[in-house]
């Protein structure tokens, strides 16, 4: 059970709870809106089905907490420490996830739509291919050799992203912005690149066999050694 004093204060209109200790608290199913939770400790807390809307969780610590099926909408998550927390099936919709350490985290089945992961190292994230990454901002994000086969990444902003050797086979990248992205050696077999912007992208040695490229923009893309087997490039803006 969550601390009674905290619940009463929140009910009375208090929203600033920065640096509060919620270690071992049971906050399952709570709905909190506009709460300031910067620097709070949620170690080993039960946060299952917790619903946070427009909250600031910067520098919060959630080591060994259970966040199964928790929802974070429009939240600031700078430098949050998840450690060994269970964050499978979480909803991180439209959140600011910059400066986050996601090393070896399991995001299986999570919804990440519209969230900002700019420059975050996501190489070792587990289950990323099952997460929804539509509309995500992934500019400069490190994803080299990640497994993203079949990933849902429509309208994602991947400008300058490191996607070297990444498995994007069957991925849905329709309308994605891949300008200047490094896709050298990436596997884009049967990927949907319709309306994707690949200007100045590095496609050297990439496998684009049977990819959908209608209205994709390949202007000034580097394509030496790329495989375009069974790809109708007449449907794309080629520039090469």
C-alpha cells in the first residue's frame, strides 16, 4: 500500500514529491497526473499498472521495481535508473527518454510511440523488435547490430542514427526519416521503405532485396555493394 501521507497530500493538491523515498511501496494501479517525482527512489516497489501522466521522473531510481504493464504518458525520464526492473509491456508514449541508460533492458511488447530517444545507446536492448517505435525520435541513436526484424517504425525520425549491421528485415519504415543514417551492412530484406527519406544515407553493402521503395527518396545515398534484387527503383526518387 502506498504511504497514506503521500496519498492524502496528492489528493489535497500537492504535486511536488521530489526526492521522496518510495522504496518497497505498493503503488500498483495508481493514477498520478502532473507529479514532480525527480530523484525519487522506487527501489523494489510494486509499480504494476501504475499510470503516470505528464510527470517528471528525472534521476529516479527504479532498481528491482516491478513496472509490468505500467503506463508513462508525456513524462520526462532523463537519467532514470531502471537497473533490473521489470519494464516489459510498459507504455512510454510521447515521453522524453534522452540521457537514459537502457543497457540490457527488456522492452518486449512495450509501446514507445512518439518518445524521444535521441543519442541513447540501444544496442543491447532486448525485445526491441516487438516494441512499437512509430513516430519515435531516434536521431543519433546507437542501434548498430540491433535486432529490429519486423519492427514497427513508421514515421520514426532516424536522422544520423547508427544502424550498421542492424537487422531491419520486414521492418515497417514507411515515411521514416533516415537522412544521413548509417545503414552500412544492414539487412533491409522485404522492409517497407515507402515514402522513407534516405537522402545522404550510407547504404553500402546493405541488403535491400525485395524491399518496398515506392516514393522513397535515395538522393545522394551511398549504395556501393548494396543489393537491390527484385526492387523496382523506378518507383523511387533515385538520384544515383
